[in-house]
C-alpha cells in the first residue's frame, strides 16, 4: 500500500483567525462521524497556525480514490460556506500527494489529541 496524503489549506486575515479557528473546532461535531466512516481513512488531522493565519486538514488514505471521497462530502462542502462568508480563502486545487517515503518517530504510538 502506498498511502495518499491529502492537504487542504484555508487562509484568512489575522483579525479573523480566532473566530475561524473556533468555527473549525465546532465543525468537529458535524464532520467527524462522516469522515471516520469513510472507507480507506488511515488518519485525519485538523490544524491551526496563528503565525500564518491558516487552518489545514491533513489526512492519510489508502488510495487516491479513497482520499477523493472528501471532494463530495456534503457536510464539509456546506461548512465551508460560512468560512468563505467570513473572508476565508481555500487554496485550490486540494493537494493529494503520493507517498514517496515515510517514517515513524518514537512518539508514533501516542496521540496528540482526539
């Protein structure tokens, strides 16, 4: 298996970052059940970087076909609209990277959060 790493990036004005970050935290309740149920999902992370006023979804999938399920995941598409209404921009196209190599660090058995 050669996993696919999917990266989606949202950028916003610094003065909007805290508000959009909170919206992203709240989106977990809506998005998590559907994403967890998708065949082929290996891992999913939603991150925030205040220094660059950006939010990101990074996920790991068993194949490109599995990763592309998110392209048509209606709850995510609907939740994107309020972000755009608040001035956020999504980088397009969403990137789906073929894995060239990988490693696991000593903390690989622990989780950063749930």
